[in-house]
C-alpha cells in the first residue's frame, strides 16, 4: 500500500486557507487514513490548524482544510498524516511538506521567502511538531495523574513513599559501593 500527500495554500474571498489531502493506492476501511492541514507563517509559527479528517468507508482519500486567515503575510501549508498500521494496532504519524507542495501567498508588505532557508524551516517545523506532540502527551499524562490523585488521595501519599524508597535505595547502593571500594583499597 502506498500513500501520496498534498498540502497547499489557497486563496478565497474570505482570506487564505490551507488544505491537505492524503490518498492510498487501494480502498481502505473507514478511519484508516487521516489528514490534518496546518498553516505557518514566514517565521515558522503555526497560525492555523484544521481538524483531523478520516477517510469514509472504502474510500482511498481524506481531505481537510483550515479556517480562512485574513491577516496580511506570507503563508505556507503542511500536512500531518495518520495511517493506521494493523501490525501495531495504532496510527503512524508523519508530517509532510515539500517544495512542490508549498505554494506562497503574499501581500505587497510581506517579505519574500528566502528559498535557501526552506529546508531549515521545514526541519525546524518538524522538530517543533515533535516537541509539541511530546509536550501534549506529557500534559495529558500529568492531568491523568492529578485526576487519579484527586479521586484517590491515598495515591499521592503512595507516590511520595515510593519516591522516598527509591531515593533511599539509591543512597544505600552508593554507600555499599563506597564501602566495597574502601575494602579493596585496604586489602591492596
């Protein structure tokens, strides 16, 4: 199964918007292919994202678009692709944009986009998305932990005791190692 992706900036009477499409080489079950469009400005900052839209049943294409942006500027579009992998029972996420998929829409007041920095911008943007994803996952995990501790106050006390026990074990291991080294020095 192969997949092709496209992300582009479009103009409309209401402003500019980003759209993205993902297409598989064969029909898919509903929800096996998802696409999210995102628009970023010349600095690499994301200014608009769409919802994740999944393919309908037995369709090979998923399409998504952002809301319109009215502020003057130069904008670029990328796509986040979600492909369901049955072997792991989860979605594989990929972020894609390429020279051919980036169309510039600018106003007279916007600076020209320096093409020599396009690769570094895409690289930085991919890193930004990975960081954002990691932060979001950590945030969700922390919210879940806090919710559990509120529901079960004893859980917080238990975590603290476990932390103290871990620290104590680490200190004891260090002391034991120092003692072993001292013993070796005495007998050498």
